[in-house]
């Protein structure tokens, strides 16, 4: 058992994380949210994306510039849908 594991377990009860946690910076959190929404909502309506981004940032406790959110939403709405072929299959 490592030192961290020994400190986390007292009398057979785990009362704190065993692994050391690395807290992501706000910039990392913002980037992660934008990346996830790009994957989830690529090509969707920019207003819907902007709403979802604002909701996710609020839930994460992040104060993000309005212009940045709008720009990201617009970019995501124009992002091509990966893995989706828009041509008819040859048949």
C-alpha cells in the first residue's frame, strides 16, 4: 500500500481519495467544455450551442467572456460533422 493509500484508509474505511488529484486550471476546463460541445453539437444551430456552452460554463463555476462564448458557438455550428457522410451510398 502506498503512503497515499495508507492515509486515505482509516480503520478499513476510505474517507478521502486514494489517488492524488490534479485540479484542472480554468483554461483547461474551458477548453475541455468547448471540445466536448464541438464533438456533441458540431453543425447544430449556433444559438443552441451558445445556450449549452453558457449552461456548462455556469455549472462548472466558470466566468467566461460573452464574446468568446458567441465566437465558439459560431465556430462549432460551422464545424463539419465527423463520421457522417453526406453523400448517398453507391448502390
